[in-house]
C-alpha cells in the first residue's frame, strides 16, 4: 500500500486542478462564453499535439504498426459498459433506483457507461506507467468511436449523429498520423523546433481539460436538486465503480496478454464517470440532473476508489 501513496497524492492533485477550474468559474475568471473556444482548442490543437508528442517519445516504435488490440478493446469494453448501464436503467431494478423515465434512463446509461478515459488516466499513466502511454492513447481512440456511435445512439434515441464527428476528429487523425510516422521510423526525427512547439502545446491539454471539467461541473451543481435522490447516486457508483471494474478486470485478466494493455485495463477500470456526458445529456434534452448525480458522485467516490481499484488491479493483472 505504501507504493500507492504517490498515486493517491496524484489523484488528489488531478481533482484539485478541477477544483481550481470550479473556483475560476465562480469568480468569473473562466466564463461560460469561453467554454466552446477553449474546448475546441483543447480537442483540436492541444490533444493532437499531446498524442504526437507521446508517440515521438516512445521507445516501442516497432510495435505500433500492429497495435490493433488497444483500440479494439477500448471500443468493445466501452460498448459493453454502455449496453450494461442501459440494460440496468431499463430493468425493474433500475426503476426501483429511481430511473423511471426514458430521459433519466438514457442519461444514466451514457453517464455510467463511459469512464473518464482521458483527463484523469493520462496524467496518471504519464507519471506512474509511462510504457503504457501509447497503448492508452490507442485504446482511447476505440473509446471515442464507441462514444460517438453507440453513446450518441443511446442518448439521442437515433444512431445517425455520431460517426461523422468521429471521422473528422483531429485527435483521431493525430493518432493515425503518429502511427504512420512511427511505422516509417520518422516519429523520433521531428525537427527540434517543431518538436518543442508540439510538446509545449501538448503540455497544455490535460490541465486545460481539467480546468474546463471543473468549470462545467460547477455550472450544474449550483442547482441544489442534484443532491436529491440518493438511489440514483448509489446506482451510479454501483454500476460505474463496482460492477464495471470487476467485469473489466475479470475479462482483462482472461483475454489480455500484453503487459502494457493490462495496465491500461487496470487504469480504465479504476476511473469514475466522464464529465463530457453531462454536456451531451443537456444537448439532447435528457435528464441532466441524473447525469450530474452520476458524474459528480462517482468523481467524489473516485478519490478513494481510484487508488483502491489500482491496487486491486495491480494485484490481479501484474
């Protein structure tokens, strides 16, 4: 357990950055009008730069061109999580937990079904599991595809909206470009001025994403109604942070052989719900309060449960 104190401190640090974002929103330093611009910069410039930078630093260049398992596992595991959460919400058990309307069931499924696959695990992997960074980035491509296809189909009630966003996603093409450079042996030969610029932009991605996440959350929690209905909170923590981690670790221990991908499975199993589903829930007119309850309370529980599941995952998978 002593080895996990640095991880606990790092997890707290991640949530403190989100807290700074919330404080900046409350003080008017980070306005809602700036959200779209900063989110676009993060997604379309800084995250692609972060990915290219990570690939250029990787010493596992020879394996990248055949690394099909991480994105496949990311897509399949996220799809299973979304379907399991949706099935739970639609069941009699889900209705007993307060998920009685179609709107709340769809909001719950999207929020509990997809974990925080970027802004929390990426800095943890960079600090504690650096050899797993490339597999984590590739894995997240699969998660993104599942979000913008199956996730959008669940929250919208239609399967027509998501694939176009996936196919024109700059982070996706940054990964494709990086794989090409790596397979050609060029990724570590990027000219120094360009590599410095890419690294500088990439280093902004995670902090800015966390600041925006904190600001978005504080916008919603000003309405005290999210504190109501403890049944939904219990259901969200149960599905996202008990059932799905056990399933992921069990399947990962059985099917996954690569040590780095097993580390990715361990990281993803430990994560709380992602923040972005709150935005999608609001965009599609679903039950935002249900989404907020799941996201906020799994994040609070994650302060304890992330290190706990990492410890369990390290024991089981490594």
